[in-house]
């Protein structure tokens, strides 16, 4: 096998998130503003892949890290894919591991010694590790229709509860959220893309999810990119999601001292959600705004609603440099 049959690719990405949150600001109920009221997350990643164009195989690996005020994560992955002889199908296997360190930031009134403390207070930390394996198969049915099947198995071990989350029992006592230190997740997915002419694509995705905490969920996504010009497209999208509650959820002041595990976090409750919006994508041949190295600009806006009262508006931007 000659070197000319092998194609090497390297990819470097850097992400940056910043948020403010009134709820996380209440870790310290007495402070006007605590260290947790806002946070910035930085998450760089690097990946490599080698494709053998002759036999249709690709191998790859990647490393990533993510850093924020109370969380440090290091990740690694390896992957292998093999195309069918006619190149219309492809099988992919991927393994990932995340080795995380979580700061133990408890509500101030539940800290040893009575709490209090300022922003420079030293917090302990503990581990949270995640390991996953993924198998997928994609198939080109014809010139218009493409399908993909996805199966994952995810195992987590370590601190899986939120140390700063309060749970109020029915006797008015206050406790830190307490959840099992292991969790097994099984997501199964199906994706279908249908090309309606040369300018419109109908993308659909369905996922079934179940874990050993008792949560079962269904996700349905629809997205329709419309190419207005060769270099400009608009993409409306919609996502519906429904889940059951975990076995350990109960509302405010419903847990009792007999409960071994307990949470009142409504992210783990039963709810339905809707997320809809649209995005625009620019890929001018001379670069975005005439900047040749800036080859792509994508802006997306979405409105999110949940049946337990949560509403949000999300704006995201994606840039690609070459």
C-alpha cells in the first residue's frame, strides 16, 4: 500500500461559552452576588484521521479538554470506519473516555463550620468519569435518500449529583442532592436525509433513550436547509423532546428521611419540550466579509419552551477558518 493511498487530516477547534445565571447565584443565599453567578467555559480539541482511499478504511483519534470555574474535563477518543465495496455504506465504531474533576461547592449553610466563605474559599474536588462506545451504520439508498442507524452504550462513575443543589424535605430540613454514583445509558438513534431537488434537504432524526435511573426519553428533530444561492442558505428547524422522571425525583418538600437518594431538580422530572428557530449560513468564495481565511459564518436562533415552565432564547455563532 503506497503512501499516496493514505489521506491524513488534522483538525483544531477552540470553543468559548459565557453565561450568567440567577439560579446558580443562589448557592450563597446571603451574598449580593456569588462566584457562581457567571462562568466562562473554554473547550479546545484536536483530532487526527487517516483515510485509506483504496480499501475504504479510516482510523482516527482525538483529545479534548474543558475548563470552567467548578469543572475540569479531559477527553480522548479513537474511531474506526469501513466503507462497503460499492462505497454506498459505511460502518463506524468509536470509543470515548472523559476523566473529569468536579469542585465540591456546597450551599453555604451546608458547608462544614457553618459556611460563609468568600470567592477565594478553597473547595475540595472529586472524580467523575465517563466511558462510551458507539456503533453506527450509514447507507445511501439512492441519489435522494440516505439513512443512518446509531447505537451507544455509556457508563458513568463518580459524583453524578450536583453538590450545590438543595433538596428540601417534608420536615423542612435542607440537604445536598444525593444520587447514585453509577449510571448506565443506552441511546438508540435513526437518521434520514432526503434531497428534494438541488436546493432543499429534509433532515430528520429520532432517538430513544433509557438509563438505569428510570429515565426514558424520545427525541424527534426536523431540519430543512434551503439553498437560496450557492453561497447562502436558510435552515428552519424544530425539535420535540419528551422524558419520564428518574426514580429519585420528587418536588419541593416531598422527599422524606427514608429516601436513600433524592433530587428535586426539574431537569430530571417528567416533561415535554419544544425547540424551534432558524439559522443562516454564508460561504462566499472570497471569504466572509472579504476575509479569505474566514470561509464560513453560521448564525442560529432558537426559542425553547418546556412544560414545567422553563423558557429560553438561544443564539449561536459558528465560524470556520482555513
